[in-house]
């Protein structure tokens, strides 16, 4: 019964109020309410891309900023990201049909020998929340797995994660293999994980080291916009 009352309340809100309520619901990790809000906006004639950017990405941006500033923590962000996924599941097929613009495409995975994935999962969810398409390869990935996926998926970004000091050097192996194949400059390479730092990222030839998921999203957006500007100028 409580669910029905919630639905009635959501459907009685005007568009502006509903989007504001969705911001609150996503922040609180309320997946069913987000799914309901997405469906109501679509029924009212909103384009799928508008629902994505104004309601979901707008809300997830606040979550990302508060995570970066230490107001929210990993469990709360995972809940918010899960609510976002509920909305995305409804929108994804519609976005494909309408050929909506996307921010970019990322292949992400934890490196060979490393089976830690909480940080990597958080980055993947936050990237999706920012409008990126994400191909998650999971854990323990060899260089070939990354490279094959980058080519097959026509990705823009490679994200590599490591939580062990013993697996960190494998990131350089992957970057070196991209260079050997002559395709290193085709991709933006972002690296992250607890034992890494900016100096390490530079030393192995990555484009950037991202200390957390919020920074990864901001960095990816920055690189993609620069890439688009270069293509426009060219």
C-alpha cells in the first residue's frame, strides 16, 4: 500500500517538482522511486536523453560531488548508483533507438593478478551515471583482454585499477603493448587504485591518475571534451 501512495504522490507532482524529488530519491538510493519517476517523465513526453541528463545525471553529479567532498561514503554512493541503474535500465533501449549522443565509451577492469573490484565498480557506476557507456571486464585482466575490448567496442577510454603494489606494474605492460601496436594515442588511459599516485601514473605513461570515482568522471569528461574540440578544429 505504501508503494501505491508513493506512486500517486510522484504522479501528482509537476515536472520541475518531480525532477527535484528524483534528485532526493536518487541521493537516498531509492531505486523503485527512480524507476517510477523515469516512467512518469517518459509518459509525459520527455525525450529519453532529456530524462537521462536532467534527472539522472543531474542527481548523480550531486552524489559525486558530495562523495568527493567527504559528505557521502562508498556504501551510500553504491546505493545511489544502484538506483541510477534502475533508471538506466529503462532508458538504455530507448536511447539506442533514438541514437542519442553519448559522452564516450569506456573499457574498465582490474589488472592481471588483482581481484579487488569495489573501487573499479564504483568508477564504472559513476561513469554510467555521468552518461558514459561502460564495458566492465571485471577482475584479473591480461593486456590482450583490454586491447581486444578497446578495439571491438570502439572505446574512447581505458580505465585500469589495481589495489596491490605487486599488480601496479602490469598497467605499464598494457600501455607498452598499446604503444607496440601503434594504437596508444587512440585511447585516453586512466589509472586508479589505493597504492597509486600521480607520479606513478606519469611514469607508466597513463594520461591521468584518478584518486577516486568522482575525479575519474571529471577527468574523463575533460579529456573527451578536449578530444571533441581537437576533432572539430581539425
